[in-house]
């Protein structure tokens, strides 16, 4: 079994990669999270793009552990905010990872924005750094920002993101529906050939 470090402490990201691999029939990889390895210095996410941040995280993890490492940086880009919050999505309200505060601030900023200008996209850049080299891929999931949160599933901005062609928010989709369509699901699918090469 080849071991792959998912450079995250978010169990939902680990579970999502597990499901993508299972669906694609990729076996022979054991996934570890940052909680499974000795602590190491993680560089702050200061990149100007999702790709830069993902690659920095994956390089740090590979350098520290010697394990093939996957990292993702993701967020929401909103047309009416010129692509923001973007790489600042997780700390848009000032506190890192405060989903409720981040979502409330975003909705406040869009309060007077009409439906036709509420276009947005979830973006995920995934990087894999291993002895075989470096791979960086990007997945995008277009949609619109709703006027209020709906649904109890997912995390982050899922309750206020309505994918194109859907009437439900991302937080109202089943896990299987979300995996098949989401930005991270799309990016991870593009990463599959590089992951298969590790087996």
C-alpha cells in the first residue's frame, strides 16, 4: 500500500478524496491526514492564487514527511465582488474558519445586488507533490449566491451557493450529488492519473 498524506485536518476533505478514489476504482492507496503524522512547520497561506497556496502546502508536507502529499486550496469567487473573497474565503470575516461569520458578511455585502449579478463559482486547486514530481489541477463549479442560507449539509459557503441548473443549495445536495459536481470533486478527478501512478 502506498501512503498518501492529505495535508489537511478537515475530516470532510479526507472523506471526499476517499469517495472519489473508491468511485474511480483506485485501490492500493492509504490516506493519512496531518493528525496522523508528526507536527511540522506549515507556511502561512500567502499566495495570490489557489494554485500557489495548494502547491506550497503540498511541498511543505512532502518535505517534512517524505510522503506523497495532496493539498487543496479552495474558496468562492463572486462576480459582483471582482472575484473576492477568493483565496481569502476561509478568513473573509477576519477569523479563520468561522463559516457563519464569513457567510453573514458575504450576504451583507450582496444585500442590494440583484439576482442577475449574483454569479459566483466555487474554485478548488489541488496539488500533488511526490517523488514522481508535482501536479497542480483546478476545478470550478459555477453558480449563484442565494439571498439566505439553506440546508444543513456541507460546510463553508455551501448553504448560500446554488449551482447552475439547480434550485437547491450545495448544502441541500446529497454527498454523492455534491461529489459528482463539486469544484473539489472535479479537481480530484483531474488528479486521479497522478494518484494512480503512485500505486
